[in-house]
């Protein structure tokens, strides 16, 4: 009986499967991450202020707090803040217990109730931030929780950061390829990750009237992962 003769193509595939060295070579790639940040002058600011009140009953504490916060919101509006740029961020009501200096095991006694209300106010003219803070505190805001700065339209700045991040990735890839004795090939894949969003700098503030505020700058960043092909 004659032995079957395998076609050359089938025989080649079988040999490639049996001997990995004869199979299609794995693509040679280099993956690097590039990063960049761009500084910009902020054009919006957000101040978080609050009202804290105490009263013998929970209802009275909430009523007093509501009245005080109404004055604070009216002051913000009078300072030029739009209603859409004011948002309540937290409202709490907690009992206030009498101190127990003797360390007795008796149940704590509630002597009052404390209501707290926080509001975030976005100021779209940074130059008016100090005056807005003054207006809030004069109207009854007795808690200030911080100020943050950002860029209202960051698109163009982020695009610049993306371009610089890609250039940074290529620079790193060229250094690595040269050190390894290979040539950098074309870009195979690219993906963006991380970055975005402003990194607010802390404002310097003084408790004096006509509150001075230093806006400083914000940094907007981008990260990209680039896969390059490699050649001998």
C-alpha cells in the first residue's frame, strides 16, 4: 500500500506547530508612557462655606439654620453669583451632650441640638472672590471649608498637554531603543489615561476684611501609553 503524501502547505503547518521556532515570529514591540502638564491661570473659583447653629430643640436649630443660610445665599446672589452656581453640599443635625466631668456611667444628657449646612459657591470672576467671601461671612456664614481654583474651558490646554505627552513618550522610546541597539518603528497603538482635571493650588487667605486671595495657577495634565514597533 502506498503511503499518503501530505500537501506541502499542510506539511508546513504541521512542522510549524511542532516546532515553534518555525512558526510566525512574535511582533517586536516597545510600550512606553508619556506624561505632560501645562500650567494655566484659573478663571473660576469655588468656595465652600457653612452655617452652624445651636438651639434647645432640633426644630429650633433647623429653623435658625435655615434662616441664616437664606441670608447667606441672598448675599451670594447679590455678589453676582448665579443660582445655578450655588449648591447645598451637606446638611446635618446632631445632639449636643452635657459634659460629664465626674466620669459617671449615667446616660449622657442632651442639652441642645446643632444644625450645620454647607453650600458650595462657584465664582466665575476670580477677581471678585475676596469680596464674595466677605459677603458670605457678613451674612452669617460662620464656617469656611476651603477654596479651590480651576479652568472653566480646559479643552485647548488639555490638547496641548496631550501633544506634549505623546512627544514625551516618543523621547523615552527613542532612548530605550538606542540603548537596546534596535530601531524604533511606527506607532502600533496609542491610548490615553490619567491626567485630566485641574490640580488646584491652595489659596493664601487672610481673615481681614476685603479678603485678599492669591489664585496662583492650576496644572492640567495628560498621560498616554504608546506602543511602538521595533526593527533590527
